[in-house]
C-alpha cells in the first residue's frame, strides 16, 4: 500500500435510532434514559453475537460495522424481535422503538473510526424506516435476497443528501419470504410486528381512529407516492414543504376561521426559516375543501413534505391534530394531537403554531436544539429571533448589526426568554471577536452582561455555556473556554451548535483531532447545518494536515457562500491556505486575489488579528501560507 494511503474496506453498516425520542424525553427524562441504557446493551449484545462492532453511539443513535451484510441483517431482525418483546412490559406511551437502516458500501477506516458515503446512506435509510422496522439499501438487498428467509418490499429509489445517484431501498418483512413483493399484498402469517400494530390500532381513541382511517384512505396506497419526475417544479436543495389548510371537523362552521388561522400562522412563521422552502398561502389554500391527496400536492407544487391537520371543537374544548408526510415515499414522519381549553383564541393559535413549528424544525432542519427556540409563548418574539439568527449566521458586519436589533426586540417582547438574551450576547461577542465594534472591551462587557441575564433565567441552557466558552476564548483563557464548552455538551449531548462551537475552541487550542470529531458529530446531528459549520470543520481538517478533506469542505463552503448564505471572505482565506498545503500555488494565489477584491487593504499584519490560536506557531503557520499565496505584508 502506498505510504499515506487511507485504508478502505467494503462493510455492512447498521445505523439505528429511537423513534419519537424527543417525545419520550419530554414525557419522562429519567425513565427514557434508563430504558435507553438497557436497550443499548441489548443492541450491543446482538451486534457482538453477529460478529459486528459498535462504532459510535451518540444520544439515541447507534452505528455498527459488520464484515458480512447477512450478519448485519440477521442481527437487525434479532434486535427488533428482542426489543419488541421487551416493549410488551412497558405502557403504550413508554415503549421505545428503534428504526434501523443497513447499507453495504465502501468506508474509510481511521483507527476505530469509519467515514464515507457508505455510512451516510445507512443513516438516511434509517430515517426512512418505521419504528420497529428495518430498511436496507439495494446493494445490501442484492447480497441477501436469496440467502435469508425474509420478505422484502421495494420502496423505490430514494434521493439521499450529498449522494448524486438515487438509492434503491427495501423494507424487510420478517414474517414471510416474498422478495420484491408489491406493497399492500396480503400475507398468511401475522408475525410479531403485525400483532403489535394491530394492538396499537385497537387502543386508539374514537377520534384517533377516525383520523387514522381518513389518513389511510388518503395516503396509504403505494400508488400515492409522489414521483419526482412528474413534479411541475424541480425540488429545491433544502427541505421543501406545503402546509395544507387545516380541516374543520366541527359541526360549527364558525370554527373555520380558527382552522384557517392555524394554517396561516404556520406558513407565515415557517417562511422566516431560511433553511426551508415554504409554499405561499395563496397556492396551498387553492386545495381548501377539496379531497386532495398528498401525492397531487407534492407533484403540483414541487415539494417533498406536506403538513396537514384538522381542528375539532366540542363545547369549551378544542382538539388540533397535525402530521408531517414525506410525499416522495408516503411515510408519516411526525404526528401530534393538541387538546386545549378554548379561551383566548389568538393566544391558543400562537401556542399550537409554536409547538408545530418546533416539531418541524426538529425533524427537518435544526435537530434537537430547535426545541430551545420554542421556550417562549410569544410568537412575535420567536419570529424576531428566527429572523435575527438568519442574519447573524451570514457573518457580516451589516448582518450582525441588523440581527442585534431583532434580538433586542425579542428580549423586549419576552424578557424571560433566555434564548433572546443569549443571541443578543452573541452579536456583541462577534463585534469584539471579529472586530466589528468600535470598542472590543465594551462589546465583551455587553456580551457578559447579556450572558449573565440568560443564565439567571435558565442556568441549564447549553447555549449559554457555549457562549461563555467563546467569551473566554476571546479573552485568551483557553482552559476555561474548553471547560465551558464541555459543560455545554454535557447539558446538550444532541445539540449540534454546542458541538461545532467546541470544535472551534479545540482548533484554537491546537487539539485538532478532537475538533474534527466534534465537528463531524455536529454535521451528523444537523444534516442541514448553516454554512459556517463548514468553515469550522474546514479549519480543523487543514490544521490537522488533512488537506484533501479540507479542500472538499472548503469548496462546499465557498459554493454556499456564493449562493448568498454568508460572506465568502473566510472561504477564500481557508482555500488559499489549503492549496498552499497541497503545493498548488496558482490556485492559492487566485483565492488571495478574491480576498483582496473583498478587502483591498488586507495585509498579513491585519490577518494576524483574525487568528485566535493558543500556540503562536500555529498563527505563524497560517500567515506563512497566506504569504506564499501572495498576501502582502
């Protein structure tokens, strides 16, 4: 093997996570953690028995590697059978179901860690699986279809983020061997999974049954899956959604305005989120009162996701039901029911809107950290923070200034909202750390003041610890910065933001391998992460001498900057240094040329103040790269 060549291996990758983990944690954190610990041991035992190994297990996720895809599939079936049996001892609302995805693909081995598209595909397929279910890729299916006594249901070709070609996906049906059988065909054997489903249907309330029947007739047929090829508009490169008018199921037609109000609130608020593509009200409301199918909506409007719901009033109580559907595969990603007393109608609309918005952000964009944004009951304050965050993440002086105004409004509208004060503090930190303020000392003072306000409201908010970490970093107190960053992750183990910010701190402290691990986990926790996440992992790769990986990430970062997500200055600077590391002087100089177009008076002397490394040698290394790329003294 040539020196320095990375070890590659064809492996079967099993990815698993808990369905409805956030709901379980919200209902009873201690009980959920205890069950998760027990079930993790179950998974680990089966994985070991089937000659696999656990690679990683962050939060409710688990990643395992097998040398045989037959072993991986048999292990998954054994796991689901064991977990299903154990769930019978739990109450319905405490049952913990795992979704499992399996892929056979090429991976890069680096010690005990593995990387590559093979893992990404397994994780995406896992997201397609149902609770208690197993989905496998076409490459896995090709190897096991004639070796195992299992049934397989073809779910079509699925588009996987960052993978150019669609991936064939199959759902495993353990109860009979019906390889490639069409969905919906009857089978003679019922199986443990089928019994569990029937039991779940039996215990539904009358209203729940009515809703389930309605959804069944509208969406359960495989022919209802939307075709990407038939869409009138191409799918955007970010989560796209249409919010249908909520159905008024009350006899009282006067409640129509409430149902419309909930739908309109959601559409308006979703439009504030830059990571999402939201169809306007005037388009979705053309379906009002019509027996429309999700497939039709998806194809006519060119969206992947459809949110639909209903409103039902009985006396002084009201029930709102909502569900999110991936129209491209027909899967129901999320559903919830809200029962409330009908008092202040507008406050109730705002409350339900915020809960649905938070759930959508968790599922489609921000991951678990989005739950923090829902800790206000003031929809206007929420909107100001969402707008301000989009501007803040552009990392420009003008964007930071405008973001500051939005956060100030949010804090004024809800003075007890810790996130509003935290984000306001971040803008002052940026003024000091990036040099946008007139007085760095005054900016840091204000950052500290607002951080203390946030902590006084909620001292368990992980973002506050991340903020303190960066304040200490700006003051050159690296050990304190790392300590606060680690506290943030302890409080928010599934919080992508806390992971990426600690990665930044670790890079500054010279602990590059740890920075890479943290940044990669952040990207896993937030697949639709902001562009600046790429800047953080790019810096870590480059400083660790992993220039090829830095180049790939740096180009992604620049592409997204040029699309308007953020200022391209840092992307050009990173690429200039990366190309120097690769010995490609011409390309490095072209990026310095772009830097000077953005900032004509940029020099090595000014660039020196842009680095926050603990070790002066690391600063000099960066400056030397820029010098060789043509940046003047």
